[in-house]
C-alpha cells in the first residue's frame, strides 16, 4: 500500500472542510419541521372552526324547528350564529398565530 500523495491529502482535507456541520444540518431540519408542523396545526385549527361553525348553526336550526318557531326567523338566527361563530373562530386563530410569533421573537432575543 502506498502513502497518499500530498495532492490527495490536500483534496481530502478540502473535501472535509466542505462537508456541512452536523449541528447545522440538524438545526435546518428542525426549522423545516417546525414550519411544516405550524402550517399543519393552522389547517387543523381551521377545520375545527369550520366543523364548530356548522354544528352551532345546525343546533340553532334544529332547536328552533323543534320548538316550532317561525321558519324565516329560525333560518335568520341560524345564519347569524354560524357567521358570528366563524368570525370569532378566525379572530382567535389569528390571535393565536400572532401570539406564537411574538413568543418566538421574545425567546430568540433572550437566547445567549
């Protein structure tokens, strides 16, 4: 077996220096995973709000019809409750997103 030539040793050293650091790769993977999970969480919350909106509207509709209230009044109340439920849910969703961003910024600022 022959000893490596200086040229091969230099190439091997430069290849080692070009290899990314494991900590850097791990940090990048964590950041990408956090972004993905944040997007998925937003979608799940929005689905929950949509289901909640539909259920509240149907609940008001069925309660009004079971109590034999006038149909136009029941339909109006059902739409009004659904719209307000959707609006308040979206407001809470946005407030939650902004709060999460604010907490992340505060954490980054206080890290050494």
